[in-house]
C-alpha cells in the first residue's frame, strides 16, 4: 500500500489527474478505491490547499466524498 497524496500542478504521475474548469484547478490521486482531491488554484483564496478524502470507483464512473460506512 502507498500513501495517497494529491500532487502539485507541476508533478507527473500515471495515477494522478488534473481537472480544470472555469473557476478551479484540482488534482486527484487514487489508489485501490481511495482518493484524495486537492484544490490547487481557485478564484477564492480560502479554498486553495483544501484536501478532501474521497471514494473512487471508475468502473461505475463515480467519485464521492468518503463516509464512515464506505469501509465497514
């Protein structure tokens, strides 16, 4: 098992992605169904650097915030 850590915008990895829309740039790192999502650039300075733990299931096309019952 490895440590899940959202990469910087300048980093490259085959398991991480960068998502960009009109107001934010986010990075995501996924391993074995667990993920961490980080906001790297945004219009509002309060959100930059915020990291959210997620559950990712790409077979079903889903990324959602982690809940207590996800790993029971």
